[in-house]
C-alpha cells in the first residue's frame, strides 16, 4: 500500500493493538511484541486518513462501537520508514510480511 504512493511511515509499536491471547503469551514467554510484527495472520483493517479527519473517525468509531487505533503516521518518501519502540529505538523488522501480487 505504501510503496505504490512512494511514501514512508512511522509506526509506534506500543500503539499496535494485540489480542488477549498474544498479550498472555508474551507475558508467559518473555518475548516482545516486536517478535510478531509482520508475521502474517493480521486480520485487522488498516487505513490511512488525513489528520483533519480524526474527529470524524472518532465519532464513527463511537457510533459503530468499533475500536479504531492510531498506530502511526504517513511520512514523506525521503524519511525512512520505521517502527519505534517505547524507548524510541527504531526496530529492525526481519520479516517483510506477505506480498500481495495483483
């Protein structure tokens, strides 16, 4: 999605929602959420919207009873895409995820 637009992104790891099962597993295993970024099976809908639409999105979320999480923002193409942890460290994502070829 982002590559077709020739843009980049900044995602905050702590803002990425996870299931209760994964949260429980992370506590038991000692692994971090970053171990599971881009591993697939992420069946949430991802979309972008301009910042001036945030009020509309919040109202729609409340009206429909659907949790919508802001996890990052779109950046100009000259800034490298990054996922940032709670300490401000840029994470290296080893798996680039599934490639949709259509």
